[in-house]
C-alpha cells in the first residue's frame, strides 16, 4: 500500500488574503450584472440610504448628496432599490442598455 502524505493545516496557504491595500480597485465587478440601477432624479430625496446599504460602495457622494453610480463596480444586486424609502431606484434589465 502506497501512503501519500497530506499537507497539514499549517502548510496550507491562507485563502482570501489581502496582500496589498486598495487591491479591490483593480477588479471591476460590474461586467457580469444582469440588471442596473436607474435613479429617477425628480423623486430622489438624497436620504443616502442607497449609499449606506450598497455592499460595493459604488454609489458616489458629491457635494453632500447622492451622486452617480459607478457601474464598473455595481453588481446589480438591487439592495439600493429595496432600501430606497421613496422607491426612486428601478432595476432595469442590462440587455436594454446593450441594444442602444
């Protein structure tokens, strides 16, 4: 019988390790989303709930108000739309933007 030695936990490299600061800025996540948020500016009250709940921190702040959404990092999860108290954010199918 041939015995193969297995690595112990001490020899296995740690996964998910952050090796340098700011490394996430190089990895755009928005290329695979199926929906994108579209904000009705006339209804937005700039409560910043969308900014606070966005897991990717891709909703920008400009002059103390909600700014644009950085679609390079938006995953299209819809949390911003669900948290908006005035429901001014709609999640629109990404394919509608590709046709234009």
